[in-house]
């Protein structure tokens, strides 16, 4: 069985996180803001690669 998935923009995912996560960890908020204006992790946000933004968000969202 093959499952067809649809690619979503990073800002769409970030919007869903903002809507669902009522009290985000303070350390994750800057990365959520950055992802909110990015289309893909392949982009840069200021001086940081998009992949770093996503990874830093993931590191801080669980603490």
C-alpha cells in the first residue's frame, strides 16, 4: 500500500504549531517565528540555514 503525502510549506506547519501549542516553551518561540516566514528548510533565515532553524526548534520544543 502506498500512501500519498502532500508537501506543506514550513510557514503552514508553523501556523499549526502556533494554533495548537497554547503555551510554547520560551526557548522555542524565536524559531517558531522564523519558521513562520519560511517556505522550506532549504532557505536561509538571516544568517542561519533553514535546517538549523528547524533543528533548534525541535531541540527546544520538548524542554
